[in-house]
């Protein structure tokens, strides 16, 4: 496992598609004003936290969120492999219409393909201690599965900052 012993994970701020309860997937969508405001509030909370490196996906919503939080004060890397699951023809559709999340939508990724892509990246890449991952709900679920952590849904809300620490080969988390 190449994840750092101490790192932070943030699901990007609320987007227009999140607000409308539609699947964003790999669709580029901007933050809502609420999403921007939530991130600005979080910015005040994290000013004193030492961050060594910020990782985002290539999608606009994670880069926009990290720009609000860090501007140019922390080194940032955008990795396409961290993009949210490709939902193919289901992107921009109502989330409530999805009955089976494991399926492979036409022109998209199956859950297994998506998980394998994320796990390959976090298994093979060395990340700095006190890294900050500004990513997606689906990616967070894969991180948790990889670390063998079961958690309630509240953690998956937009703009939730989670601190992870590893002690005795086990990760613990705290919502900040």
C-alpha cells in the first residue's frame, strides 16, 4: 500500500449536476455558488494544516475546488487516472434511475474496471506524507475499500474533509 500514513481527502464542492441529483461521472461541471461558499468556509479551517502536495483529477470540479483552497501556495498534480467513473450514456441522468451500480453502462466503465483503475494508481504511485486528495465520491469509496474501512454515507457529502492516519497497520479517519 503506497498511501501515506497521514493524508487528507476532500470530495469537491457541490456542482450543478450534484444539485440536480444527476450523475456527473466524467462530465465537466462547474461548482455552484453554494459549492464555492462551502469551500471558502473550509479554507478558513485548514489554513494551519501543513499540506505537502495536492492531487486532483483532471476534471474541472476538483481543480476548481483546489484552486479556491490553495491558489498557488501548494504544489498540485492533476491525474486523469483519478477521474470519476465513466458512466457513459448514463451521465447527466437522474441518480434515482440507476438500479444496479455494478453494471457497465454503454460507452462507460463497469464498477470493477473503475475500482481496478483507482487501485492500480494508489498501489503503484508513491504519495507524499500530508498529501491532500481533492477528488470524487466514487474515488473515496475505492480508497475506503482499499484501506478496509466501512463507513456511513454522511462522509460522502460534497465539501467533507477527512483526515486519515495510519497506526499499527490500520487507518483511522476523522471528519474535520
